[in-house]
C-alpha cells in the first residue's frame, strides 16, 4: 500500500527501531538506528561513545547510514556525529536554533526549520521542544518519538533557570496535546523502564506531565538541592 504526502509517494512499511545502549564512564545514553528495510537506508539519532557498536549494527542489518539526527548539542548526544558523517558521507541535521546558540559546526551539517522530509520510506517530522536547551527538538517517525533530553520515561530534562523551565512546561504541554497515546517514547536516557514505552504510560506515571499550571511546574523543576542527576530526575 502506498500513501502520498506533499506530492511524494512512499511505501507504508513501518521502519524498524534498533535501541543502542551506550556507556561512557558512569554515563548511560541511548541512541537509535531507524531502518527502512525496503531501501536498505537508515538514520541514527544522537550517536555517542561506541563507534564499533554502530558499525556492527549497520553491517548486521545490511543497511547504509543516510543521515544523523541530533536532538540537541550536548556532548553525550553529538559525540560521534562528525566522525560518522565523515565515514559514511551522510548529512547531520540539527535545528537552526540549536546551531545558533551552540556554535556546533560540521561540513555535513544542515540547519533545520520544522519542515518534515523523507529518507527513503522514513518520514521524519521534527518538533521544536525548547527548554532543556534553546534549540532542543524531538523527531517523530511513524509512531515513534525520539525525545533526547526533553522527555524521559521517568521525568524530563534539566532546566537551568525560570525561563527555560517555563519553556519546558510549554513544550511538554504541546506534546501532551499532539501525541497519540500509543506513540512510543525513545529518550536519550532511561533508568527504571526500557525505551519504547507508550506515551499513555507516561501520561499516568511521569510526574512532570501531571502539573496543571506553569508556576507549580517551574517551582518543582527548579527546586533546591538538585545535582547533575536531575538531568534524569524522576523523583
């Protein structure tokens, strides 16, 4: 069965998501390889730490790497973007807002507005979700949302000040209004439950999605006596 978006036809075979658990010292990250098995093309989200694991996964699945999607510019999300882009001759995508504030650059870098595009049969919808950084984005691919450090299964990303916390509240509210409850959430970090949980579970159990007003959210998100683990806070 074929469908048509923006005058483009594509096969509706659902792409495969491969979860790659990466570690560096005490840090644990998740990056994701999304594969179109019809065209043997793939994209990777937030690659970091273990080049050999990525190379082996591409080889095992007999797919080419055709793009790198970056949710934001923190090192644990961009660590392998440049070497992968050079090795596989593929583009890197990051939001224009994040490029402007981070100074991240690469010969293969493409600044994005929020227009969707295709790689093979992979239909990619970027969503601006500012708060953790000024240019953070999520990527919606079919019923899979790749959230970086905006939204975790257990919590949400760290906010540095009142303005960023207010912006995070607005971003999470936007996601609550737009996402199907069956959307699978694939965050940059996860501890209690594995990536790929349905958004309906987060709506029930993620406390940062329970706040009814901005002020209460901001007060709690910026509460005292937090440390760097609040990047992944789920208390």
